[in-house]
C-alpha cells in the first residue's frame, strides 16, 4: 500500500500513472462532490490517494480531498462505494500532539514490572522525552480539574472533557492554567519539566475514560449507535490513516 503525492491540476494523469483502471476512477468520481472537477482541480483543491492491490490490480482504498476550507477523508467499503466521514462522527485523536523535539520514550504498560522491587508498577500513560520548558497543550477541550503539585507526579494538570474523558500532564516545570478554568483543545496549559518522580525532562501524558487509564496511542473513538457500515469504516481507518498525512 502506498499514497500518491498530493494531486493538483489534472487528476486523471496521476491516476493513470498509478496504474488505476477507469472503473476505479469512476468509483472515486461517484463519491466526490459534483462541483469538484477532476480534470481541472481548482487552486485550493487537492486529492491524496491511498492505493493498494487486490487480485493484482491497483485499487484506491482511501483518499483525502481538500477543497478550500473543507477537507474530508473517504474509505473504500465495497467495490463500488466509498464511505465518507462527515462532521458528525469526526475522528478525534486522543494521542498527545508531540512537538518536533519530542520522541516517545516509554509506552503504556499496565503490567510493567519495577526492575528494582520486582513488583508490578503500571505505566498508565505515554512518556515523551522533550527539552525542559517545551510548550504543553491540552489534547481536549474542557475544564481544568487539577493544577497542583504532588510528590510523585510533580507539577501536573488534569483537564476533564465530555463523556467521562480526562487527560493528565505530569512532571511539569510550570503550570499556566488555574483549577476551574475552561480550555480549548490545543491551548497552552503548561511548560514541560522534570518535577516529581522523574528521571529526566519529559512529559508523561495520560488518557482516562471513566477514570480508567487507556492507551492513548491505540484509542479509537467508539460512538454509541454507529451503524455496521460506520464500524467497518472505523476498522479500516487505523490501517490507512498513516498513509494519509
Ligand atoms: Zn510516564
């Protein structure tokens, strides 16, 4: 599986270079808005395709269409149809938006064993190593329910959102918000640090759902009342989304 470069101008040229048959192009054409002219994309329009193989033939399995301010992603659900994600079931990414200077240094592990004591000491979050005083942003919009110091967690912030979702940011250098404050997703809430029980500058990020720690990197939203079709589309997203960014 691979993704094409972002297609601008004439879509058909890229499609044929990718070895796509006309039936594939027709399936795609049926699923995009009529106002988008694939032969002559406008300046603010572009498409990126994810192409896979089925029975030796190239096949479009997903695509991302940008048209001005609107952008949507569609996933192949049958030979003739794509499934488009609309705003109602917009995909929510609960992973911490890691800055360029950060790398994942420790993963979520509820069964982690402390090498010294031999006891199970769960790692209920994800560690991102980053330089001191890197800007930390809230993953979700919600209310700051904690902004305090703790011997283990150091300076930390907890933001609680809708549907029993909480996020926590630990080992901070400086807290920039107050308890009770409303924050939007993406808002600066702190500067990263090395406070509390921490062996080097990093951010420990936790996602909790109904107070249960969840692996934020594996989290996929499960909305009640999703149809079979929507569930099917969600199942494919995980596989395809890495090719779409
Ligand atoms: Zn940690």
